[in-house]
């Protein structure tokens, strides 16, 4: 093989044999990585750019750059350090066009954030913000309104606290149309959070009368005594289980002391 042939021989990774490993052949992908910063340079992160670059593009509503990055090497299902997906970030920009861009790449929409930041889905965020357009777009791509966050709240609980009546109605109708139920086969409006309260309770608690009226026709009334009894019987309830353990420890110590007296 001649010297000229060796110079033009590629190793299959876009790099010539005799070239410096960091000197890559100029392509669309490497150019986008280069302007994205050192963290995205292929010599440091071969095969994939830093996900933070895509997150920055979405967060700053730079639609053209975000689209280019996702088309070339971006991972639409990437998450940041708090467990937020690109859909979470797009929703919080308040720009439905950014969310539509992310959804065009068919990313996962039922991703939950880490517990430290609430453990909600993009639908939780959209429902809390009261953005009807985003809620509808997420429901169209099969966002699940029955998923709960770290507090056991569904997106319906979230919008009930904020008083978004139109979104609450859309979530209830979507759940009925697609036969989406809670873990105990209850309707969406009757699902209870970790405190044993449904969406109707929170709408009433925060003074959203119009929402109360719309939910009152289907939601079961909140029974405080019944929920209190359930909390006592719930093994996962930390408060009651800790008290029971303390009582057991105290009782065990008394028995040991009694046995010691008998021996004397």
C-alpha cells in the first residue's frame, strides 16, 4: 500500500490512521460538537455529545439548535442530575413549541423526576402550570394521568390545588375515554394521595368552588374518619409503624426486668 493510500485510509470512526487522535474529519456532527463546547468534543466523549448541551438548548428555547443536536447525536431520553427529562425542561419553559419539538423525536413522556424534586412527570408540571396546550399534547402521546409523584398525587391532584378547571376536566375525560384507573381500579377523580385525599378535597381546601362543582358529580366525598382508620392499618405509614416499634421495645425491656427479679 502506497503512502498516499495510507493517508486516505480511514479506520471507520471518521479518523485517518496517521492523524492525531483528536483531529477528527470535519463533518456536520463534529462541527456541531465543536461549537457545543469541549465537553462535547468527540476526543473526550466518543460517540455522543454531553447531554447538558441539549438541555441548555431546550432551556433557552433555542429551537433550531435543539433540533440539530437531536437529529445528529442527541439522546431524547437523556435526564439531568435531578432526573428531569427534556420534556420536563420543555414544559417549564412555558413554550409549547419547545415541547412539541421534543415530542417529535418520540421520547419517553412518563419519566419521573428524582424524589428530591418531587418525583413528578412532565404531565404533573404542565398541569401545575395550567398550560392546556401542553397537557393535550402530552395526553396525545400517551402520557399517563394516573402516575403519582412522591406525595402520591396525580396530575389531577396538582391542577385541583391550583384551580385549573379546564385541565382537570380534560384529565378526567381522557382517563374515562381510555379506561385508565388507579391501582385499586378506582376512577382517576377518586384516587387518593399519601394523605388519603382526592382531588375534590384539595379543590375545596384551596377555595376553587367551580372545580369543586365539576368534580362533585363523580368524586366520592372525603371521609376523615375512614381515612384515619386506613392510615392506622397502613403498614407503610411511617408515623404509626414507628410508634408501634417503640411500644414493642419498651414491653420487651419490662419482661426482661421481671425475669431477673424472679431469678433473685
